[in-house]
């Protein structure tokens, strides 16, 4: 077993880059939509053989066991090469939770199936009445003999129509004094009569989001992870690393690169107003990267990130949106045209970028929620 | 990533600079000096010199501390926090920047490091329309003719370091403030300081250096000063934000602190993010400038820093007034001093729009060269 953490950062980066550049299928680079598993299965097989499916998991569970510094490099290289995240909900979300809070039996059963993608997971958190106010969730799970019986509805469940299992937050004690209490974390199979999936078509015409309806769906009680009614705290414990990842500069950097080649081809740089707005956007990206490195350095020193890391997400997602808006502007009369626009030898799908940037300020805790967090936890502003 | 040793050195430097300025009276001292109509405090200059503040970026073999621009940035941030009127950045960036590059043996260098001399640098010129113009100020037969503008520290200086044109190209000369044929006009600035407009008519001056080296040294020194001015604005913005944050936590309306209202909270967060991005960017720029020898890359980095710092300072100081409400518009609250200082520092050596243009053009040139 290779000890990746013992390598120098530069060596490790070279190793990852070399593998991705040699092995990652060209047709999957910078994929504009979320793929179904079948579309990326050949890539997943390679990753699985290499043992690189779960970079953050400890080696004993089949992961790479990377520390924060190496993990950051791994993700940076993936993003740099336009590597698709794949169907990584299992690896990113449910796996770490089982590793941290699950029983030995749960680990033995579920973890290998996540790595092999025998099970493909989706995340059942949001509900129609529980978005930013997630703790308001109402989907019930009641104990009936050896099973939980689940009733309710989840929404914004990414790729639920291509998942075999769902991990979900459910209400197991509706009488708990605070709504954050009485929530549990359970795993459930999708393929059963009581589960119905309906896809939601987004503004960009994609169908990656779903609604999932539960009508007396069942899951064995042994699929409860952690203690009953402790699901909220567990789910929150997982978010720490996610928060720097979601604020990484790569999406904005890639968009800026696209904007530049597109605008150059279109002659937009002849306009001094456009030049200044481009310079603003480019500097916004560069200066964000400086702040990002400050947080990354903190992680590399082994420190835990504070709530202030939320500022990365606010800045970079809003910047990403401005960049894609500039693309639309540079497209002029083609600004509403669907599909790739050809300029010289590059083709840029201006609308796809624009749409891709919209939900970034909404998901992962909307930017308004991030501002609430910063104002309370960092600035200490009163209620 | 900085080495931990260097990081520790900078942290100590920051602490001692902060203590020094706080002990001297913080921003209250700046208000007093402004009200007294003075430019800056010569005793404070001496004290800063004794503490080694001016020599931080001067190499050790030339009598400085050899800690680089990153250390200069630490000092500049602290100057900005208390809006100290002493020309610290102008001295570190321009005065010492020119002397150490062109004539390190000159006794003025040591005096300037020690805070025993004052030396204002005159390099820009005003064209017929009032905007900046190419240099026309002449130096011949040991005498200066023409004019210079936007000279920081002109009010309290003993000598001027002047960049002028001679037959053999640009020269760097030293002229006494009391020399014959030199008329200094002070243009009052928003923060109570002044910028000097100099007019020479056969003013005697001593040549210190000449030729292409002068132009090179000037460009480098201006880049240094630009990046340090950015650091000064970062410290200023940070402090203006802290003052505002304290204010919205304590000011009550509708029986609650106004900082409990979400619209105020979100505005405060945006200012905070602005400050943090500016601080991270400017500190990164200074570190990179220390490790960079290519003059055009250094200049581009400096432009990036000033563009960011001006954008942040403008947003922070103006929103700070709004968040203070009516009292923010009075001279009784310190927050206005920060706004005024930000106006002056933003205009000096180019604002954000100017530096974005420079930055973009330099980026295009580099792109074309590749």
C-alpha cells in the first residue's frame, strides 16, 4: 500500500496528473451535464482498479488515506483536467458517515459496495418545506417491527433516477422539543413499491434533480446509522471539508479561461468597457485564489477550518456568475442561442456556462445562509 | 506558502509596530496633528527610525533589516490602521527605494533609515490640462528648471530627491527645500495632509545618479511604493471595518442593536469578505514581489495589489459612513478620518480603474510576447 502522504506535494501532484492525463477518457473532459453511471462506468472501473475511488477514506477501508494537503492537490488536479466527479455521493457523503458512526457490520457490508459502485447513492436531505431551513424536514420514519416505515417527500435529490439507494434524514421523533432533535440518518433501497421518483427539468433542460415520494416505503432498522434521533449533529459533522471544496477557485478559473478565448475570438476586447470588466473579473478570481490558499495552508498545517471559510463560497460563486454573464454579453446577438458557439478553433457553450453558474449560489447552503453564518459565527453580530 | 520562521518574524514585527503606534496615541494622534494644521510629527519620524521601521526592506549590507517588501507591507498595514500621517510608505518605497538602488553609499540613506533626515521624492509632473504628463523638468549645469507635482511629505521635508531630464538622459538630483529659486505650493488634501507642487527656476541641485539606471530604479521604486500603499489601504480598511462592527453592535434603534437586523448583517459580511480578500491578495503580492526580479512582472503585481486595495477601501469606508448613519457624516466620529485618508491614498499612485488598465495591458503584452 503506497503511503501517499509521505510523498512531497510536487511528487504527488505529478503522480495524480500523470494518471489523469493518461487514463481519463477524452470525451468525458469538462462534461457539461451530470452523467448517469453507465456513461462513466469505464472510467470508474479504471479508478477502482487503481484504488483511487475514495481519496479521503482511510486505507483500511479501501481509500487512499490522503491527508488534507494531499486531498486538496488531488481535487485540484481533477478539476484542472476537467475530470467528472462521477456518482460520488456514496464516496463523499454516506461512506464517511458510516466510517465515523456506523457499526462494524455496516462498514463491512456497505463500504466495498460504494467503492465498486454496486450501490449508487443519492442524498435525501431537502424537502419542499425544508430547504435553507433544513431542520424543518417532515418525512417520517416510524418503527414497525424490524423495519422503519417511511412516509413523505424529498426534493432536489440529485440523480435519484439513477440511484439504487438513498441516504436520508428523517424525522423519528416528532415530539422532540427542538426541531434539530428527533432527526435520524437512515439508508434505504430505492427499488421497492413505496418509492416513486419523478425527475425535475431544470432551466438548462437537464433532468439531474428529482423528487422522491415515500408511501409506506420500508427499510430494515439495522439501516439506521448512528444513534436514533442524532442524525442532525452527524450530518453537520461532515461538512467541514466540503466547505473549502465548495469555495475552490477552479469553476471560476475555468470559466474565465473560456470567457477569454471566446471574447478574444469575438473581438470583445476592442471595447474598453469590456476590457475593464474582464480585468475586474480576472482580478476577482486571482485575489480569491490568494484567500483560498490561506485557508488551504491552514488545512495543510493540520488546523481545523473555522466558520470563516464560508466567505470563499460567497466570493467565488458570485464571481463565477459574473464571468458567465460576461460571456453572454460577449456573445451579443448569440447570447440566447442554445449549444456551442464556434469562434476560431474553439467552441464555447455560453448558455450552458451561464446555467451552470446559477445554482452555485443556491446549493450547499445558499449565499444568504452563508452570510447569516458569517455574521453570527465570525462577526458575532446579535440576534 | 511562507516559511514558518518568516511568518513568525513578520508576526513579531506586526506586534511591535502596533504597540508603537498605539502607545503614541493611535488614530487620536492623527486627529490632533490634523487639527493643529501640522503635516506630521518629526519626533514620531525619529522614533520610527530608531525602531527600525524605515529600514525593514533595505538589505542588511546597506544598513537595513533586510526583511523585504513583505515586512514593509506589515508596517504599512499598521500605519493604515491608525491613519498615521507620517510619510512611511513614501520613505520606504520611494526615498529609500531610489537611494538604495542608485547610490547606496550616500549618507542620506543611513540618515533616512534612522529617521534623522526627511526626504521627499519629486518625480511626477502635471501637464497643461492638469493631468499627469511626461517629464519636462530639466537639469543642466547643476541647476533645475521646470516643475514637479504630487509630492508626498513636501511640507515637512529638509530635502527633495528630484528625477529630472538632462542631456544624457534622466538624472536623480538632491535639492534643499530652502534652495534659491524653489517655490513649494501645498495643495490641501482631504485628510489634512498636503501634496507639494514644486516650481524650479535655476534651483541648485547635486547630481546623485544618471542614465537608464535612474529610469529603472524609479520604475522599481514606484512599483514598491504602489504595493505598499495598497498594504496601507488594507490596514486602513480592516480598522474602519472593526470600528463599524463595534458601532453596529452597540447602536440601538427599535430597542435592538442595529447589528441584529439582517440587512445590516449581510452588508457587514460583504465588507468583511472584501477586507479579507484584499488582505490575502496584497500580502501574496508583496511576498511574490520579494521573490521576483523581472521588473514588468513586479509592476503588474503591484497594480493588482493597488487595484484590489482601492476597490476594497472605497467600498468599506463609504459603507462604513452609511452604517454609522448621521453621526458618520460628522467630524466627531473617527470613521470619517478613515474615509478621508482612503480618498487620498486611493488617488496617490493611481486608483483601481487606472491599475486595472495597467494590469490588463501588461497581461496582454506578456501574452503577445509568448
